[in-house]
């Protein structure tokens, strides 16, 4: 019924599939788990407390459903630099609100609007031209600011001369 070639091909495909599943799981683990378990819901909340404990970062996030304690052990250094108290954080959660979160997906971070005060750093405008940022001065010979060539008050065209 089956030829020897067909049996060898089937066994090789079976073992290749098992080896691929074992080797690729660490790389596809989170995406594979999300695909199997369903879509994640994005929950936004305000970071009220941020605390660093050794190799992990703790964030207390207040959402409309309640407060959550998010513990980050993976990428704690990077998240510590990104998120500050007062930021609004969007988290990807499977079932909506959860009081304790272990390494949740951060979908987005919004900073509060900047309110400059007396301690705010102001750019040096003494050397800048008006209506420009420092380093973006307008060159003195700019072709856009020169008047076009005219004959008898009418602009001349170089295509028809």
C-alpha cells in the first residue's frame, strides 16, 4: 500500500515537525499563546506608584475597573526608563481587568502634557533668527526669497525665451 519512499518521507516530516516545534517554541511562545488563547484586550490606566526592587519593577496602575499591581521582570530596566509616575499606560490583557499582573504586554505609554515652569529649560534664542529654532537659521541667499525676473511688470519665463 505505502511504498518505502512514502514511509521515509512521512517519518522525516513527522520528526522535522517535532524538532521545529521544540526549537521554535521559545521564539514563538508569546505570539503562539496569544493566537491560541484569543485576542487580548487593551486596558488603559494611570501609573500612580513606581517602585524598583532589585531585578524587578513594580507599577501600581489605576484603571476604571480598579487598581492593578504589575510586576515586570523581563525588560525591567527599559520599562523603568520609559514609564514614570503620572503616565497613562495601555496594557494588553487576555480577560480584561486583573488585580495582579506578571510581565504584561505594554501596548502604549502616554506622557502627561508638558507644563513648563520657571525651572523648565528654555532654548537659547539670543543667536537664533526670529521664528526659527536654534540651528535652523535661514541662509542669507535663499532663492525662494528673491523676486522673480520681470519684463514690463510681468514675470518672464525661461521656457519661452
